[in-house]
């Protein structure tokens, strides 16, 4: 179980690092949302959760994170 949590945290931190690559806040929001959805679905699938729910939560968190971060 700990391995799954560490893997999810690692994937999330990698995706967050990639979100701030663009200059435009709208582009960062879209990119963050897409990457967050992918990471959320993958993490939910690995931990036995529902991938659709993980994608929704991850996408929302990624979009907000991408929109509010500075380049």
C-alpha cells in the first residue's frame, strides 16, 4: 500500500513540475488539467479506486494548479 501511495505522489509531483512550462495561464490550466486527469486516473487505478473519479479530481486540481502558478 505504501508503494502505491509513494508512486502516486511521485507521479503527481512530476506532473505539477510540467504544468508551469508555459507562459500563458490559460495554456497552463489546460495542460495542467489534462495531465492531472491522467495522473488522477492512473493513481486511482493503482490504488483500487475508480479511475473516472480520480480523473475528475486530478483534472480539476491540475487545472487550478496550472492557472494559479507563475511561469
